[in-house]
C-alpha cells in the first residue's frame, strides 16, 4: 500500500489508500504521516517541477557511477565527476541532435501508453472547456485542457497528458504536442 499511496496523483484517492493502510497497520500509517507528505507522495509534489519520480534511483545511479573513484581525495573526486558530467552532456547532446520529434523517446512511449489506455474512455463535453471522461468501471475524471490539468493529477505533475487527457485531446482533434510540457 505504501507504493500505491506514494504514486497516487489524486489527493482523494491518496486518502482512500491511506485509510485502507490505517486499517491494516496503524503504526505504518502513523510512521508515514510523520514524514512530510511533499517528500514522498506524488499528489503533493510541486507541479512546477514536472517530475513524477518517487524513488531514490538517481542517488543510487550516481553512487554506482562514482563507486570506482569514491575513495579518491575530495578535489580529485570533484575533477573526475566534472569530467564524467562533461562526457555525459556531450553524449546526450549527440543523441538529442538525432531526434526528429520534440518529444523524447521515453516520453513518447509514455504518451503512446496513455493513448492506448484511453481508447476505451468516453468523453462528455461539459461547459465551455471542461470535459468529463468515464471508463467502463465508472471511474470519472474532469479534464481541463486550458489549464493542462486532470483530476487524476498525473498531467500536472509529470507534464505528460494522462490517458484521460489524451482522450480529450484526440476528441478535440488537437495535437498532443500542444499539451506536452
């Protein structure tokens, strides 16, 4: 339940998961709630950042990246890290030059999955620029294209339209590029 709560992009559904957790283990619930929510719960992340990563993989990757050199004197280690960063930036620049799309391959993969997941959704046009989507289980989400937001919270946090948003974007005949941060 920890990961389900941590990855939930919507506050209401987050609270539902946390209530279920409390029913299983009050101690686990209290332990988590003593940690500032904005440090571990996706729905509470700063939406200006546009990152929905809730793991510490970055620090693990960095540590494995420097493991052969971590016993070096500080200034030597800093110079090694500086060189590695320069090489990494150069390699990524070369890869970036080869891209033919404004959306990265990893983001494109996530968008394609969102589009596939949204194929079975029904769109109801609400007032003006509001759209309600509904799946076969009755799960509903309000999508606001003009705000680039959805009730599920994923779009605001990641900058990539979720399944609900991609369905509405397609319904309107717009390009996904217009709505991808």
